[in-house]
C-alpha cells in the first residue's frame, strides 16, 4: 500500500521534498524548523500551550502551524522535539495511533528521572515504547539548537550519529540530514542510543569546563575517507545511489 509504505528518501516520486512535521517548537524544534524550511522542505509545526508553533510559522516561508493531530496527518516524517516526559504522557496519547507509515525522529536527551525505574537505558527506547506504530530514528540529540542555527548560517557541519532498527526509516533520515548538509554516522540499532545520548552529556561537560556552553559540538574523524552513502546497506538491498534533488535544480 503506497500510502503506508515507509519513505526511504526525503523526496516523493516527483522529486518534491516530503512534508516534515515538527512537534515541539521550543529551542530545538524552532532551530530545526528554520533549518529545514531554509533547505526547501514544507514544515508543519505543532507546539504546546504557549502557541510557539504559530509564532514560528508566521516568520518561516514554508511553514504552517496546526494541532499535533493535523501535523501527524500531513507529514511523512516527524521530528519529535518535546521533552521526554511530555512526549510520553501528552504527545504519544494524542498522535501515536496516527503514525503508521511515518518515520519519527527522536532528538531528545533524557533527564535522569525519565529513565529511573523504567528498565530502559535511553530516551530513544522509551520513545519507541510510547510510539509503537512508527519506526524511531534517534539523531540530532547531540547537536545543540545553537549549533543548528550556526550550521544553518553556514557554520561547519556537525556529525550526527543516528541509530534505528528500521532500515528504510534510518535511510530516509540519513538522506534528509545529508541533504541538509550534516555529516551522518550510522551508530547501529536503537539500543545503541544510550551512547549517543551519553555523548550529549560529554559535550555538555566539556562545554562547562571550557566555558563554551552549548557551543561545543562533535565531528567524527575517519581515517581512510568518508563513508559510502549507504554504508549500512548490504549488497542484497542496495539500490541506486541517491542524488540530492536540490543539487539537480540548477
Ligand atoms: N535545546 C537544545 O539545544 C537541544 C539539543 C538537542 C536536543 N534537545 C532535545 O529537544 C527536546 C526539546 O528541548 P528544547 O530545549 O527545545 O526545550 P524547550 O525550549 O523547553 O521546548 C519544548 C517545547 O515543547 C513544547 N511542548 C511541550 N509539551 C507539548 C505537547 N504536549 N505538544 C506539543 N508541544 C509541546 C513546548 O511548547 P510550548 O512552549 O508552546 O508550551 C516547547 O516549545 C528535548 O527532548 C531536548 O532534550 C534540545
């Protein structure tokens, strides 16, 4: 069924950018909405009680604000940029059942209280538990909102480690992030998320020690060159190489 098939690229069959949804329009959600809007993606925004989504949509050319249910219906790929507790207790009950065939990107970093007593080691696994209908891809959590904005203005591309258990979903998110200009590193299955969530904590501590705050970021060095486009694909599943569509429009 075409309608529920998971997207494996951020473009549709006509080469048009897929509609992205951003749930949570605080510091991180707003920075990502600005970035993807500037990169030409239609962005559907939903915020909380302070009506942050409406204020953000008013100043972004390709963005519209709506309630979370509408955003879930309109977007093929959603970025969950709400605090973990709100994601589980408020967002999941409202839209979790609407997310079949959609990819969910979890950018969260957990508070200790989020994980305490749950038996899980990462926010990503908590989110996967709360959103059983959609494949979860963990990523962008170790890039600060400040760095997203600096990158959007032409700053150096941070490395974004991503984890996930669904091949198409991870491929789609990887391609989206690479199209946006990020360096992406495949960090394996979702259960590895604890390590990239731990990386955020490491960067936070370095930022504190060096007096740089959230200006500290992560870039992976690879001896022997950059990874192939679809490094995680094996020979049975590899398809044609992806060409970012924006570069085709000359
Ligand atoms: N800030 C960063 O640099 C950064 C970097 C990487 C990852 N993250 C992660 O991104 C997530 C958000 O962090 P943040 O710093 O952006 O927090 P924030 O500035 O406090 O924003 C959180 C947003 O979530 C919205 N929200 C709360 N409950 C909601 C609900 N039920 N439905 C829809 N929206 C809801 C709030 O909307 P209203 O304001 O309208 O109430 C608020 O705008 C966290 O998981 C964090 O770990 C943050």
